[in-house]
């Protein structure tokens, strides 16, 4: 496992990391989470990603219980969470959903720390942009959370290049903590934002990336070529919106070609897809998701495939996928 700096910050994260979206509290209980996180850690993973909204807060509780049971030294791992949509048991609070205002962020981060049983988050993401809150207010709130020791770094997730640049410029102008990282979706069929929209930001402000969905929600494993398996992510309640993309005939045909190429290289199509993201020098960490130990261990072996992605191999991958990418 290699470790990369998070943008221009001094924080180093493992090139492959482990996230809890969809799986924790839905497919993975505390015991399984402990086993999966221990295996990831043993393979060199030091970065574990979560979000307030995952499983309505239960994902953080599962991860928190697992971390407590594992008892690792706090310096040895990095935990992130993301905030925007909010949580509520009844009617949504006026200042508690779809917002990045100061009141929400202070309440949400404090509640997240309680669920995770941590004194601080290493990394706080603004999970989506909030057009109704002045960006100055959001940047100041994140700065103050860091000053108070409740977070160490902050970043964004699925923000536009213009929004990220605006936040950075405000922080720089007022001598506040700057955003150091963006968490975008990035895989062989979803490339434009990382490769084109953010292109200027890598050099201009030193933007780092922790990317999600390297397997396109499972499409790039090849298991959706005959439809939606009952035990798959696409069959889970609330995941119906993925169906059209997972059963796309042209993309599944491309996956068949990629699988043949992966076999030539001595790996699986999933490993090839993860290695392709990992090969991008702009990516600080590729976030993996897994609900089974065997699945996690297979995906972690993408590290072995990464050096095999030579320029000729990358050109072959590009020829297969670029016409279908956006």
C-alpha cells in the first residue's frame, strides 16, 4: 500500500480506502464491520469514509462501535464524515436539512462525533453545495470547527469547480482554513468532472481527490450482465435509481471487453477498474465499498494491477470506454 498526501496538506492517506455507503447498517452489522475494517487495516488501509446521512446515522454508529472494539491508536487511522442533508425523526427542522449554515454544521458534527465515539473527525466534507447559505458563512463555520479541534481538515463533495474555487479564495482572503480535498464520483464511465472541469484546480489550489464508486455501483464487476441479482446493491431498497445504468447494454458489452483485458493482465475486471482510477496521479485515495470479506480482499488486490497499466494498456481501456463516458 502506498500513501499519498491529501492535496497540498500534510495528511497522508492510503491509496485505497474503505467506505460505508449503502453497506453499513443495511448489509453490514457491527461484527462484520469490525472484521472488514480489521482486514482493510491489515492490508495498509488507514482511511475510513462515512457520512451523517448513510443509513440515517446508523452507518456512523456501526463504524463507531467497530472502532471502539478494534482499539487502534487514534493517530493510526483517518475518519471522515459528510454533512448536508441532515437527519430528523419527525418533521425536518427548518435549519437542519439541505443546508450548510453555521447552526446545522455545529449540531451535525457534534452528533456525528457522538455516534462515531470520537473526539474529532480527521476530515469533514460538505456533502453538496448549498446555494441558500452564503459561502462565507460555511467557510467560517468549517474554520471554527477546526479551530475548536472538532475537525482537522475540510473539503467538499460533488461541488462544481467554480464553487470550490470560490470557497478557497474566501478562505485565503480572510486567513481561514482552506478546503483541501473534493470527493467526486469517478470511474471509467464517469470522467468529465475529474478530468476536465477540475483540471485547473489541481495546480492552482492543490486540490486533492478521494473518489467514490470506482466500480460504477457494481456495473464494472460484470455481475449485472444478466440483470439485477437478488443479493446485489441494485436490488436493495432505495437503490432502484441505479437500475437503468446497471443494465445498460452498451456499457455491459464494454465490461465484457474489459474483463478479457483484465484476464490478460492476471486480474479481474473489478481490479482493473479500481487500478485505472488509482493510476490517476490526481487521486489521493480510491474509496472502496464491500459487504463481504472476500469482496474486499479481491478489490484490494487492484494495487497489484496498477503498475501493469502501461500507456498501451491505458490506450486500450480508453478505446473501449471513452465513447460511453461522460
